[in-house]
């Protein structure tokens, strides 16, 4: 029996990329593509952003790694910056979204034990995505991702997304609940945007029951939805926020931010990491946060995202094969009435990178925050035309 040297975890498209610039990425044959996926919400500043390139190369020439047994000034600077941007009190750095969520789950368990709850339980949502480690996989609301990995980690109870009544039912019955873990907008689940007062209602029920409100902003953070964090569209403050994807524009990093009581739960020896918060990743993230602020990229993402959704609405909104067009900032989903997974391949042939999620029915776009209006127009034109042709609609514009 012979094996491919790579483990078989992805169905990959046959294209390989060798360089990128801004919203564009180039394959090994020299073809160029408008990158409306950003490596799944990672390269928010576009490819090869000069500020990030400079921060990484300067830092690589100085010091890439330093153990957390020592003071790491860049880590402290980044913590200062992120707590200021978010209003949270402190932060733990890991290397990925899943690790950031692992830290959040551990905080919730510690919070429970401190309150005398021996089997602390976290409320999580149907269709949620929180990562692939065992605990985050157990929190994820996708049976097919979990199948074959049982026994799952216990201590989670699941309710439908955007359904306060389901949470109220649990509040009355389950004294082990200590926290809610939820995405402000579900990304992998298919760009689901909850009712405008959902986070406020979650905050209230958490306050009434002394639960932690923990927001998974791995995908929605770092300007993606038109605010630095998606919760900043509201006036509430969470107890825990996790982020990762857009934070260092592609250099692996994850962050778990905490506030109030949640910020005091870890003590030396209770959590740790070898690579997390290393000087290289922190230098890259500092350049990202500075650039997002200096270039007003949250506002740009907000406005450009609204423009893109409006335009898709005009071009496709009344078509019978479209169920719904949704967006929050530059997190955009076009839900079809039937599955259309092939659209990712067809878009690639037309020179646009996007993906299809939500059970194969939601065409998802996560364009970079630096995308220009002209690039957005090209994206809108290409994708609406592609969907029309795919659906056998003869209209064009
Ligand atoms: C991508 C994602 C994760 C997992 O992040 P990794 O870096 O792949 O571990 C967790 N939560 C959400 C909401 C995500 O979109």
C-alpha cells in the first residue's frame, strides 16, 4: 500500500499560488485572481501589505522566538493595544482560533469551579464553528465534523442560534451552566446574522444568571464586520472575547481577551503555550492593528460591505434561485435555494476566489478590508453573472 505524503484532510482545488499583492493573488502559471476569501478571513490587509512585511522582516532579523518564561515587550504592547481597542482588561495569546477558544473554555470551567459548580457547562449553538481541537470540536455545532471522534468533551449544551427562548428554558433548569459561547455572526455556518438585539439579550440573561458571555470573534474580529470587534456594533461588553484570523494578516496568532472576574481566573501554571505571543507574531499583529486604525479600515469595511450587499440585492435579489443575501461589513453570504458547491471552482475559473459554506448553499465572500470600489465592482459583476449562468438565468448587465 502506498500513501500520499500529506494526510488526507482537505479536498483541494488544483491551483497553487506563489505570490500576492493587495486584493490580488497569482498562481504558479501566472494567472491572477481577485481574492475575495482572504484565506478565510485571514489576510484582511490584503497580500504583502508593506507595513506587515516590514514588521515581520525587521523582527525576523532581530528575534523570532522567546519563551514566555521571560518578559516579551512586543507581547505587552500588543496586549495594551488590544485591550484599549476592545475595552477588555487582559489577554492571553495562543497560535490559532481553536487555541483562543480553548483558553475561553478553560476560563469558563475555572469560573464554574470557583463558584462551586463541579461540572460546569457551557451553552453553545447549533451550526456554530469553534475549531478542530477536541474541546472546540465538541463546542462546534456540526455533527458531521464530530462524527468518528467520540467520546467528545462533555460540558456543552446546545441550543438553536438566535433563539432566546431556548436559552431561557435552560436557565430555569440547568444549575451547571456557567457561560454562553457564541459567534456574533456565524461564519462557517453560512453567514448567519442574528436579530439586532441578540447580543444585548444574551448579556442580560448572563447577568441575571451570573454566566460569562463569551464571544467567538475569531472570524468577525479585526475589522471584518465594520467595527474592530462585531460586539462594538452594540453597547454591551462581553466577559471573554476570542480572536485570531485577521489579527496578524497570516502569521499564526490567537488571542483570548477577558474582563472583570474572568480576567482574574488564570494564575501561573494554570495555562500556557510555547509559541503563543512570540515576538514575530506580535510585531505582525501590532502592524495590523495600527494600519486598521490609521487607515480607517473599519469604516471602509462597513461602507464597502453595505455597497456590495446593495449591489448584489439589485442584481440578484428578486431571482427565484436566491433565498437571501446577507452581510455585515465584509462578511457576505448569498444563500441559494439549492446546493451550489461547484460555484467555488467556477468562480476560480473566472478569476475570483470565494467559497461555498452553510451546507453547500451559501456563497461566501470575505474580501480584504483594503479592497477598492473598482475591485468590489469587478467582484459584484463576476459573481452575479456567474450565479445567473449557473442557475440558467439568461439575464445579464
Ligand atoms: C476559523 C474559526 C475558528 C478556528 O480557528 P483556527 O485558527 O482554524 O483554529 C474558530 N472559531 C471561528 C468562529 C472561526 O471562524
